[in-house]
C-alpha cells in the first residue's frame, strides 16, 4: 500500500503539513522583519503581499480545481489532503519567477508580452481542466444515480460508458496530490486576478525604489506562504468532509450524491465562466451574456467564498440530519426494549 492510499482515519497526517506551513509562514515573516525592521513602510508592503496570498487562495478557480480533485482522489481511495499544497506550490512558482524577472530589471515590454501570452495559456488550461474534471465527476454522479435506481429495482448498475473510455487518459493524469503541481503551474500563467497583478506591481514599485532583488523576493515568499496555507487547509477540510461520509456506508451514499452534484456544478460554472470570459476578451464579443461572464470572472474571490459556504453548509446539514436520525432510531429502540420488558 502506497503512502497516498487511505489505510485509516481520513484526518491522519494532517498535523505535520499544517505545522510545517505555519512554520514556513513564520520563517517568511522573520525574513521580512530581518530585512525591513528599519523600514516600516516596507513591512507594510510585506503585510500586503501576505494578504494578497491569503485572498488569492480563495479564488473560485483554485477552490473548484482543488475540491473536484479531492473528490476524485477520495473516490479512487487515495489520500488527497495535500492536493491544495501541491497546487499552490505550482501556482506560486510562476509568481516567484515573474517577481524575480522584475527584480532583475527585465524590460517591462517583455514582461507584458509574457503576461498576455500567459493569460491565454493559463485561462485556457484552467477552463479546460475544470470542464474535464466536471465531466469526470459527472460520470461518478451518473453511476451513483444508477446505483440508487438499481438498488430500488434489484438490478446491477453499469458505471462504465463511452465517456469513461474517452476520458480515461485524462483521469489517469491526476492519480495523487503531487500531480497537481504542474497543473497549478499552468493555472498561474494567467496573472488575471487583482491579487497577482497587485503583487507584480508591488515588486516593480520596490525595484524602482532601489530595493535589491534578494529583498524583493520576500514579497512573493510571503504571498506563497499565505496561499499555500489556505489552499492546503481547503483540501484538508474537503478531505475531512468527504471522509466523514466515506467512513460509514449508511451515510456515504446520499451525501456523496449531493456533494458530487455540487462539485460538478461548481466546476462547470467556473470553467464555463473562464471560457466565456476568454472568448469575450479575445474576440471582442459583446452582449449581455458575454458581459455577464466577464463581470463574474472579475468576482472570483466572492464566488470562492460562496463555494466554501456551499460545501460546508452541505456538510453541516448532513451531519445534523445524520445525528438526528440516530437520535430518533435510538429513542425508538429504547421504547421497543421497554415495551418488551413490560411484556
């Protein structure tokens, strides 16, 4: 059995990565303090870079990719709690390289050209992956619905179809959390969010003010530390939520059905918004639909908070009704036992 498989409790192994990420955040802040202790304004810029990372981690495309892959890996029997960590490390590699290029005074025209090219590549990869992972989870959802019908009618449900065979090579691409690193790298090419643009502007401003390249790298380091902490926490949270259902077959099915449907809706929605926004920007498409897609693409942070609320709300409601049913069943069994004693 590999280290990524699920041999025991789903939350097993959470402590060490979280502790390491907290230590990494503290180390980044110690580096910032050692470099900028005599420059309060630069410490303020460092705080801004860290907050950019925390906020960027909850962008809707991050959460849609991480949560859907966690769902897939859990279904495959693989421990998915580091999915967000690898995704964020891949994503931040691009950020660090871009800030380093700025600090080394690469021409702004070259950086702008790379940014525009990266925006097309990054958004295309993001939208395509989200739509594919939505299709993969949609197959799982269809299988769950068929299983429910089969259970009612006493038949065996088939879960393999033409779409399964078509997407099998893509399904095999992400078999463990580490496979999210290159995907995060490609996602990061976009530089199409306010936080990433803000970080690049921050790096450019400090470079122009005479700050050395070693000190400029403090800003992407803080950005990375904050983003990795939140994205990893998200994948652990989703692992716990899915794992809660997977532990007990009695509660697994219905919860799995609802959350899989929610995962598909999120991936389709975010992937569709990104694809429509990219088409609108590149081909000058106009109209209510295209403008609405562009407006939604600019609100990915707000959509991200909504995704977190939807998943956690679903989990909380499921836990509530599960314990309520247990309490009712326990009360009924107690009454039956008391009735038998009286007889």
